[in-house]
């Protein structure tokens, strides 16, 4: 029945099938006229899902329909190599009498609080995408070694097993805070599951987890990410350049996984608090991928699909071919990455739907859309979507639905660790001190004093006390800019410390509401200054500091 009251009669050869998440907004008149099947998560066991994905891993095209070995086509030796890689890790997924390693990992991770709603199929697809990338790496290594890499099956087996072992922590727990990931790994390691004796959990250093390690394809052993972080010596002009990215353990390991998802043509979402470096992380990743071009689309509460269509009209072209109309980037041989910033800001309609998110889901699932002007189906080619957002608990945010999230690996980019902050701002400060060579020995002291004061303030003052008590590395960046402005007038250690203390007061103390909070700030400035700047005279911190 149409809104105007007119009824369209369906012929006997037409049947309608509706697949819905819920019937919350359906009328009783509609529901009573439909047959119904409840398809719960328990219908498909873990073994069924794992078997399906393991079969797909053996194919050249992960996203194509399943074929048997005779129909797969392509290089027969490559198919055999993929098959061998899958056979090495099959015991980690498929259980016989008990619970497999991956099933146990799923059971444990459900108990944790995730930044967005947990979905079994989403984390499994995230894991399989990462495993697929490693199978491709084995195929590439086999070509580089002229067919000799696969002859050492022990190394191949160790590499594939250790890779799955490590990536469980990223695919399943990538949206947890760092300390929660450490806790999850320890709980998983100490749990019981089938074939546990075939896994070699690495002996880790205190206060570290398996996410702090990479796996070498050469020998299959775990390698600490720290060993891969370069020490940079940058020029002074790079200090104020917003595009300067200092590599740290955090950025390198994030880049590894984002590259895997990009190369496997998977949309993904980076979630994290303001100032945690979400955009910087993605920019750092794309700098290492030459065949991608990124455009920024800033979402707001009123964003609708028209914004996406405008970007398509500007950066893409419509090409008519034998299979219909195709929309592809104007840049030849390049993928267009549409970066949807603040993706969870769009408002919901009265039915609880974020229309632009539903449109993105269609583009991801169906790889196209119906063009309204001529009712023509448009197929997307070489277009990929990634998103970034603050946690859905922040003001003005809306939870993204599971039907969209199931397609998107999710990673939480939290504030850089203490060691990473030392690495970043130590690099900047060493460049700054090239202007004052006589004080170059105090570059690390300045860095330690800045990072410690920032960390102590972040612990002491929270948004629960006052909404504007929000601290992020942007404070350290402002501090760096301020010191850069005044460093030309620095002639002694006393001048340097007074400049450091003055900017600490402006950035941190001026926002504080209570008198006792400001007193704490003054005492902490003195304490940290005397701790890190040896031989400092008391007169150096005499108030007022102007």
C-alpha cells in the first residue's frame, strides 16, 4: 500500500524477502503478514565460521566466491603454497574435542569493555585480513628466494603460528586501552585450550606484551618493535612544521596494521581521544604507500550522503563500460582513500538511522549505489573508505551500528606512551638547541621536565573535576612552539628554566579553577625543575616569572 492509499498487486512469481536487524519500528499489520525466521549468533558455531574463512585464505582473491582447487585457476604452485600456510595454523582455529585457541581468545575478549560494541564477526574478519596479508608475504618471499623459502617448513610454520599468536591481540583487542591489552594477553596465555603445547608463547620483558613485538619472516622469531625505531636528527625548520612526524614504537606498529588493512582493501576506523594523533597516524601510513591518494571529508551532525557524492563528482569520473557505469578516481592507477573524520557525529533520524553511515555501508557491501538522476547502478572502482572518531561516550557522539561496524576493523589510538613522548619531543628539542650550542647538554633535561610535568598534570586533573581539564600531547606541542619563539634570547641555564616555567604556568596553571590547584602547580614546577636541571640556583625560579 502506497502513502496515497493506492495498492500495488504483486504477481505470483514475485516474492519479497526482508533482512532486518530488528522489528522495533514495524507495525503489527506488517509483521502479522510475514513469515519469520530468527537467525541468532549461535546458529553458526566458531568452527563453521573459521572453516569458511580458512578456505577463502587459500584463494588468490580473498573476496571471490569459494572454489575448489580445480576451479581456482592461476598458478597451481601458489595455490599449494597458500594451502600449506593454512595447514600450519588450522589447529589454532578448528577444535576437535574441546575449545581451540582462537575460540578461547573470543570467549575471553567478550568480557572486556570495548570502545565500541563488540561483534564476533567483525573481529574474526579483522584477524583473517591480517592473516591473509601474511600468507601473501610468504608467497612474495617464495618468489624472492626463487622457490627456496618453502623448503624450510619449520621456519614457515613458526612464522605463521607466531603471526596468528601476535595478531589475536590486535584484531580482537585492538580497541582496548594498552593496559587492558596487556591484561588480555596474560589471561589468554594462562587459559586452557586444545593443542596448547604447540604454541610457543614468547618470554617477554616485564611491563611488556606481545603487541610490543613483530615477527620476522626470515626466521619466524619475535623481534621487539623498539629495535626498528630510527633515531632522527632533524633541522630547526622542521620543529614548527605541522607535517613533521617523529617515528615511535606506537606509530610504527600502528602503521604495520593500517598498511595491511589498506592493501587488503578493507575499510577501517581509528578511534581515540582528541589530540591522540589519529590523523597523524593515518598520514604517516599513507606516506609509505605510493598508490594511494587521500581526501578529507569532515563529518558533522547534519552530514548526509550528498557530501559524499560531491567528493565523488570532484575527484572521480563516470566511465561507461561493458558491465555498466563505473565510478573511478581521476588519477590513473591510484586508489582514492576517502577519510571520513568525526564519522560518529551525524545525527540519527526518528528511526535511529544515521543515513550517511547507512550509505557508506551500502558502498562497502554492494560496492556501488543507485544514481537518482537516471536510476542507473554505479559500480565503485579503486575507492576505499576509512574513518576516525572520538569514543562514542564523548558529548555529541552516536554509537555506530553493528551492521556497519562488522565491515570495519577497529583500532584504538590512545595518547602516546611516556617513552614515545620522550622520543618525539626529545627529537624536537635537540633540533631547537642547535640555536644555542652552549646549552645543548640540557636538551634531554628539558624534554624530561616537559613530559614529566605534563604527565603529572594529566593524572592530577581530569574532566570529572571540570569539563575543561582535558590534557593531550597538544599541550606539549604548544610548549615546544613557545620555547622556539623565545629560545633566541636564551643565554644561560637560568634563562632556559625561567622560559620553561613561564610557559608551564601559561599552559597548565592558567586554566586551573581552585587556589589549591594553582598552588600544587607552582610546587610541582619547582620540584621538577630542581630534579632535572642540576646545579640550578633558587633565584632562577623566583616569582613572578615574566
